[in-house]
C-alpha cells in the first residue's frame, strides 16, 4: 500500500514579506515600553513642577510656569539643602572610594582566603539600606546601644550620635560607608584583577619601588574603573533617602534635609505637589550635569588610551 503524507501549502510570498518587515518592530517593542515607562513619569513631574498645586488648597491650582523654581531659588532652606546634599555626596564618594580601593589592593591577588574575605565583605550590601539604618540606630541608642556603651568605656560621654546637629552628618556617613564601601571594593577589585600583568612583571624585574608602580602604573590604568565606580555612587548618594530618613528624618531641625527628604516632606507633610516636583526636577538637573562631567572625562581618558595604543 502506498504511504500517504500530508503536505502543508507553502506560505504566500506576501505574508512572508510582511512577517520579515514586522519582526524588527516586534523585537524593539519591550524597549519601547520601557522608554514609555520612564518618560511618562518624568514628563508628569515636569508638568506638576510648572503648576501651583497644593492638595490643601485645590482651588488655587493653576499653571504658573517657572514660579515654583523662582520660589525655590529664593528660599534659603533650599540652598541649605543643596549644600547638605553636595557635602554628603562628596564625602561618601571620596571616603568610600579610598576605603574600597585600599581593601581591593589588599585582596587583589586571587587566593582562597581572599575570595572568602571578598564574599564576607559583601554582606552589608545584602542588607536593605533602611534596615541597616535602623540597625545602626539601635547600636547608637544612648541607653542600650553597643556603640554608645563602647565610647563610654573610653571616656566619651553624652555623645548623641544622630540626635545632635554637630554629629548627625558623621553618624549618617558612617552608616552609608558601612553599607556601600563593599560596592566600591568589588568594582575596583574586578578592575585590578583585569589589568594586564606585563607592566607589573617588568617593574618587578627592574626593582621599581612600590609607590612608583602604584602612582605611575596601577592608578592610571585603573582610572576608568574609578570613574565608573564614582559615577554610580555619586548618582546614588545625591539621591540618598533611606538611610537619612530612617535615622534622622532630615533632622535634627533641617541639618540633613537633602533633596529627596525635602521632596518627601513637601509632598507627604505639606501636600505641596508642585514644590515637591520642582525639587525633584532640580535634583535631576544636578545629577544630569554631574553625570555628563564624569562621562566626558571617562571618554577623554578612553580616547587618550586609544591614541597611546
């Protein structure tokens, strides 16, 4: 008996061409949706920042163009916020960069012990910043905090940690450094271990001093990694909210009233939607300018490296 086989009719050339033409659009659809998800909230914030919009005074709502920004720039509290935010960002980035680089240099040679230590040092990164802040708040409690007890043993009494304006910034910086230094360390350690070995072997054969090797070989080659790590931390630090709000709520007074805390209080305490959106737009502009400076510097270094090669 002759075998019978079912044959499918061939696809029409027109349908095949339509499918080929539509494929790039279908593949780019997820990226398009992500862009829409980013752009719509941003434009909404821009729209609210141009309005007088206070939920307590809905009848005063109206389009005021840049009046919200003019009011902000003539407010001394806002300039205090700019100062605190920049000082906090600069201090966290510099201190965490130095500590992260120091730890990475100590752990640069791969070994079983160094790998275990690297993993152990990542533990703070696995704790949510708000939880870390609450944990440090307990440790610095004046009555039962272990850190308060320890400094009392060395004769320092009545140190109020985050409760005093003079020590609040120091305390919050301490928590930020504890949480995020491992992030710097892991990025710089990856950079160190990825550097070419030939220059270091040649320097070792020639008996070049360690300080010369560090400043003239290691540091220049590691600079792109340093800029990348600093950029990531800068963008995160200037938007810091969790640690500062969980420990001090921006206080005492307005001592630690950074951008995000100011916008949060404007929205959820004063119900001033327009002012809160304007604060966030100013924060975005500062982050954009600083990011461009970092990226231009990084591109300049890359072009110089290509020219040298």
